[in-house]
């Protein structure tokens, strides 16, 4: 699976387009895009110091638009008022600008996918890398408690559909991020492609709907 940065570059206009990253975390993506020639600003309450970053939330952002692209990497599911956030992002984008998203649908973890995660967690614990997850049922309860109050797939995709026209969508492996990375990602991808487990991550790109109809879209995304 290609890195999210590569997916983003495929969807974004060429440098030196003006970009905003919402929820930039430690700033790796913002920094990489700046190195590629983009005029990019990363925002996050815990953003690094530096001219590429501002320590604030999307709600607090007062930088004037328009932006050519907005990126949100595993950050939208945390935003309490998702509709207001997506409406603001759409308003910050120029006509034809693009929102590029990487997310995970935590509520898709069930059945064989849950059992696979449980097995991987137990194997890591046996190797001295993390705590034993207990039974599958205990892991499921822990997972739901950890993600209580965060947006799952339906709110995320319905919110996006209300404000943006979908341009690209792909399901992606995600659980390897909790399991040590590289080799686990290859295994997870192979199992997803074989239909043995579900992909709980997804990538999305879309352009703003006309402001007169934003929020009135009746079509549900294919889920």
C-alpha cells in the first residue's frame, strides 16, 4: 500500500499550490509537502513550533482562504461537530479545490477481523511486546471503550457526502499501525485482498459541492 503522502500528491494540484493540513500532529506530512514545494500550513493544538505550523484547532483558524487543497490524516473522527468542520473546510477551498482524507472506520472491527487483531496482539504479548489482550470479548470491550464518542464510518462518509463530491475512495489496511508496522502491513493487506478480513482504513478525495446545495445531498455513499 502506498503511503498517504503519495495518495495525497496524486489528488492535489501541483506545487506551489496552497495547502492546509488539519490535525497535523508532529508535522511529518506538512514538512514533506513543504519539501515538495507546496505552500503548506499545518494546524494542531500540539503542532511543532516553526513557520509551517500553528497551534490551534480548525475552529480557531483565522487564516483567510482560499486554499487549493486541505488534508486531514486520521483527524476528522476526533472533531466533535463534524458537520461544522466540513462546512468550514469546504468554505476555505477555492472552486475546484480538493479535500484529501485518510481515516479509519473503527466500527468495522468485528468477526474475523477482530479475531485476527486478537491473535496478533497475543503473539506480540508472548514476545514481550505489549500486554496480553485477554479474550476476544475483552478486546472488543476495550476497543469500543477506547473509541467511544469518536465518529465511525457512517458519520464520516455521510458528512463528506453532504459537503463534497467524491473524486476518489479506497479502503486500506490500518491495524498494522498498532502492531509494529512493515511486515504486519504486508500480511494485513494480503488478508484483506483475499477477503479473509476487512480493511478498516480508507482514503478519500473530494471537491466542495456548490454552497447553495451543500448539506442537502440526498445520495448516500456506497458503504
